[in-house]
């Protein structure tokens, strides 16, 4: 039977959700990045009445945790409903206990996993295989997909094979790289699944269901007499799995024309050097294999699709007999192991064989670390001579020297492919706009498209890079765009913060949204940018997207304007008129439910965006400009050597040795004050004559940017910048000056302060950031926040107004603009920051609370401040309880020493220690005593004094 081929642009999550929907009666779910969109799609389709293969919408049940979802899946399967779940990372680990049960009871559940790093020295939402490897012993069969198309093609095989073999299947693909990559793919027709589904097996599964018409007892306890034998007897279910999977893959191959098997080989049939890998890296390896074989090398790739059970038969069926050297790539790190899992699996297959090839193993791509063709070339070179084992690629390991040198360049990009890079502000619509561009190209042309977003760790307002490729052939490049033909940037402040056009190709184009007039652009552009433009003979266009968006009536339209400008500059993709029509159709689809007015504004942005471009002449003499790389040596070492590097998107290049001294994952407090991101186009500005000195603006500010300052005449006179002050109002504040100060380079422009201000005529309004910077507001803020002591305590201590005069120990976090949580966190630190310990659950508050290298919890001039730590999503109460118990135990020990060894202490120290014992439950008093006790204790040499520390 032939079905019409349907192509659509979608990401890996949507592809997995689509295939799973067909076979799913019940979905037991709990969201976790990056797998959350899968159940969201299923939920949305079910709400719209979409039918599965059994003629019903999927019943979606969201539980209270991943463990809860696993329990639901287990129960639903036992009771006879075909059940699916979706997860990643620690979410998968929380499902492990039930996964053993489900496999042990031979239940055909399916789990789709957007594979992700495990939180260890730090949490990471990005992709690798640590999570799926941690589930490899549960008895679930495991299938790997390496691209969005493979997710579509093989996702169904997981369900079909689970039903036929009566075993659970885990289908995984790389978190973010595949789960969030939008690619134009061929969509599977559900009639194929209908044809392939083993209906007898479905019937048999339903017949086994636990119910009172078919009573039985499951989940018994067994003793040492029988448990072992009962475990062994299940092996017969695993023996046919590889054949069943292979049969289904052959059927899928017939339908799609793409060749699938438990292991697939790509490359020279007589290859001597082969890389073995699974997941998205396989596409990059294919590019390199093609390139090397064109130059008469004999190399190849063995892709693993069926990882468990690991089939010897199909492995050797696929692997060329000529192979002499193998490099196995594992996307994980197993500390202390003799090798990573896939490497050990491969070695065990060859164990004892004559003429076995040399086999080495290496690690790559942890936490979505980009794996480039250069690195793959280095792997092939390694098995051509050096044979370094347990190697790494993608990092410079200058501590244990595990890394391979990947500096040799190889350009594997299909010549018919164009690469584009878009820089935007997190949540400013750049991601959506570029996904739209990709979908428009996919839907309106015959071109294939690929779109991938890379983010920094800010909740919003961080830098987002969208990597877009399109071309005549399917796109296989599963790595970031490093040599773009076109670069677009919607934030002019990025010009000085990032190497926006590093790598731009000869004759490329740079589009910049700016507030500057065209005549001022030459002076405004950094020399480095001008030099690269001239050297690469690139074109430069500017657009006043922000002003235009404001004129139309909605600042969020910046991304639509940039989208329109992009199509205007790239008529080779499609005519601008066709693009306008397409953009309007997308806008209508997305915004109609928000009202006609919003749709019309989008139309206007589409129409005017293309016409608002201005070309800036790139002068050839710019190539001779001098570029200085100045490092501010006054910044703390961590900030200078690590934070600044990471914040300028150069953390990828930090060597392993940079992390010596912070091996446990800790970072110093108070690093966000050095960021000065300048992400707001407009910031709040104080109007002194309207102010009633209520401090409510500062109380409401989510980022501790706006602060009420009390200063003496002398402090005012010492200020580096002239500014407006008024007499402070209120009993106890006599003789002091008052001012509301805004840290304009930290302000996110959320307007919460402006909206909160209760003055009859608002005492705050928004003005362009550039004006404020020209007025040196940031210099003044720096002085007032850091050099002028906070004057809380002059008013009634227990009033919010007094507390807001206190130093915030939580400032300039990466929380979203207008965040409703952070004002409370900041306020808490103003009340208790000096002696605060935080056991933070995982979630928003941990991401804005500590995303490497940003630490918004800060310290005062005495070095005191909140101590902060995070364990997991679900255990912060227990984690905090542990801290509490430890603190009490340590204090009990101190008290014990003071009482039992009292004779060892003399004079003032003895009196102070005895006083400490009496007041040990009073935080303020012990803090005061600590200031006196510690200097005295430091001078003591007795064992009792040493033990007290
Ligand atoms: Fe002044 Fe308005 Fe702030 Fe109150 S909220 S202190 S009136 S600027």
C-alpha cells in the first residue's frame, strides 16, 4: 500500500508525541524540561478530540511528581490500558523503581525520553545520555533515535515492539538537540501503524488485565528459595526482541525508504576505521564520514538504535568485517568506571575473538556540549595512530589530559545549505520568530529547514541564539552554526558583550536593530565588529525595530519586524511578497484569539519591517583598525577568569583547569553585581518633586535595582556624579538627604516600580536607557549602593519602610522581568540576610537563585550574607531539615566544649563564651557575640579553642 508523503516542520518532541498518540490509551505524565512539550501536545490533541488507533482520545493524567506518574503508568498497565509516559533526567530516575516493576510484570508500557544530564555538581537542563544509561538495568528495552526524522520513524517501533514482545520500551533522543530542533520531516501515516499493529497481542494484553472478572494476585514477595529462578525465566521474553524490532524496522524502512535496523552502518563497506555512537551525534559523524571517504579514506559509522537488548547478531551483521580500529563514543561520564557503558558493551562483544580490532572509548557532548565535525575528525585521527583510550572531545582537559586535539578544520557543510544566526533577548520573541521563519521556509518552499535555539541560564532577558539552516537537501548538521552567511541581532547592547559576527562567512550579511541614527553608526560600532565586516567584505544593515514597534503600538513586535527584515534581505529564499503573505497567515493563526487589533498590528509590523532597512557602507579601511582586549584587573578572580568569560558566551572554551578549586560546584556570592547586562530599552527614572518617600517602588522591585538612599551631606558631596536629592522625611531622619536611585544597567524595564508608585502624580517614569547611561546613572548607582552605608535602623525596626532602607542580600538576579517571587526573596534577605541559610527546591527560584556563574545572593562589608544550596526538586524540606539538625548538632558540640573544658578559657573570652551558651537561641545576640569571640579565639592555642572552630 502506498500513502501520499506528507512533509511538515516540527521538533523532536512533537514527532514523538505524534507517534505515541496513535498507540496510547492512557498517558500518565509529569512535566520536566526538555520533555514537557510531548505530554503537552498529547493533552492538547486529546482536548481537541483527536483519536488514537483504538478510536478514542488519549486519557491524560497529570500527577504530582515523576514518581507519581510512574505509579499511574504501572497501575494503568496492570489494569489493561496501553499506557505511555514522557520524561527526562532525574524525572527518569524517579521512575526507576516502578520501571523494574513494570518490566518484571512483563507490561508493554512505553516511555519517550528527551535524554538530559543528571543534576550532580550542578543541575543542567541540557542533553546527554546520563539519564538513560542510569535506567539500562531496569529490564526496559531501549531504542535510540538520532534526528527528528528518526524520532518520527522509530517512535512507533517502540510501541509496536512493546505490544508484540510484552515488554516495556524506552525510546530516547537527545534533549534539546533533537527534542527542540525544528526540522522539515516526512510524517508517518497512522494507517501504517494500523497495518503493523499486532492486534492479537493487544487482545492478549487486555486479557491479562487485573480485574475482578479475572482475579489473580500480583506483586508478591518471594524468598531466597525462588526469586532467582523466577527472575531467570523471564529471559525468554528478551530473546526475540531484536528480531521483532528488526522486523518492524524493515517494515518502516519499506514505507519510508530510509534504512533501519538494530544497528545501521554508514560509510565505506570496506572501512577499517569505524566510530560507534547513538543519538544526534550520528548525523554529524555521517557528514564527516562522507567528507573523509571522498578523500579516499576508508571510514564508517555504526549507529546504535536498539541499545537494550544489545544484540550480538545484529551488531556483527552491520559491522564491516574489514574493521581494524573502533572508537566508541559515549555521551556520559561514569566516575571511577573502567569505561563508559556503550564502550564496555562493544568491548565485551569482541572479547576473546581472534584478530579483534583495537577499541578505544571516549566521552563527548555532556549537557549538550556542541560536538562539531572538527571533533569527529579528531576521533578518526586518534584511531589512525595514537589510540588514546578514555579520551574526551569538545573540551580542553589540561588537568588529566584526556582531550583530543580538535584544532584541525574540516568544512563538511553541504554547499547547498545556508546558515543563519539570530541573537535575541530571552523571551523577546526571537525564538518564536525564527521558528516561524523555519516553518514558512518549510511550508512555502521545497527547501529543507532546521532551527535550533541555544539559551543562557537567565529565566528571561538572557541571550538567545537561534541557529537556522536551510537547503535543498535534508539537513544533517546537528551542531551549532559557527560560520553563518547571515547574522541578525535585535539588541544593540550585545555589540560590546558578545562576538556577534565571529565566524561570519565572506560576503555575509549582518542585520542590527539599533536606536542610533545611521550617521552615528560608524562611531558606535566597536572596532572589532568593523574590522571583521571589512575583512569578510560583509554587508551591514540597520533597522530601528524598537522605535517602529513602539510606533505601531506594541514593543513585542520587534521580533516580527526583524523577521520581515530578514525575508526582505533574503529574496533568494522566496519573494518578499510571498513571505509577507506567509508571515501574515502565521500571525493570524497565532493571534486571532487575542483579537483583531493584535492581528492588524502584526500585519503592520510585517509590512513596515521590510521597508525600514538602511544599509551602512562597510569601509575597506576598517580592516586596519586596532582591537584592544582589555581585562579589568580590579574584578574578583572568579568574575574575571570565569564569570566574565561565560557571560560573553566564551565559556565553551574554558579549560578543565579553570574549575580547579571549585570542583564541588560552588561559586562565590555576589557575582551578579558585575554583570551589568543593560537589557532594557527603557528604564525607570525618578522625578524627585513628585515623590512622597514611601519606598514602595523599592519594595516591589523584583531585581533590587531601584533603592531608596539616605545620605549625609558629605556622602552627597562625595558622589562622582551630580544628582538631585531632597530632604529625608520622617522622625529620626533629620539632616539626611533622600534619593531614589536606579541601577539602570541591571534594570529589566518591567515597570513594576512605575506601576506601584502611589504618588498622586507618578514619581517614576520610563526613559531610554541610553539617556540614563549618558547621564552616568550607573556610576552613581555603583557609588550609592557600594560606598554609602545603608541606614536602616533609624526608623522603627519592624516597618517595611525601614527594612527597604537595609542592604538587600539578593540583587540583580536572572529572574523574569516583573517576577512576582523575587521581591519577597529580596525582602527576606533585608530582614535576615546576615544569618540566613537557604535550602532551595529546584525550580524557578533555584534557576534565578544560582545559575552558574550568577550568584545574586550577596555579602556585606563584613563578608556575611545568605548561604544558599539546592538539592533536588522534591526534597528541599528534608534537605533543609538536615541542615537544621547539623547546625544544632554543631552548636551542641560547641556548648559541650565550653561547659566541659571551661577551665581552658580565661578572662573576657571565657565570659563571652559563657554568655554565648546562655543566649545561643537568640540570633541577633549570638551574631554580636561572634564578632567579639572569633578574634579572641583565633589567638588561642589550647586544644579546646582549636576544637571550637
Ligand atoms: Fe517615591 Fe513613587 Fe518610589 Fe514612593 S514609589 S518612593 S513615591 S518613587
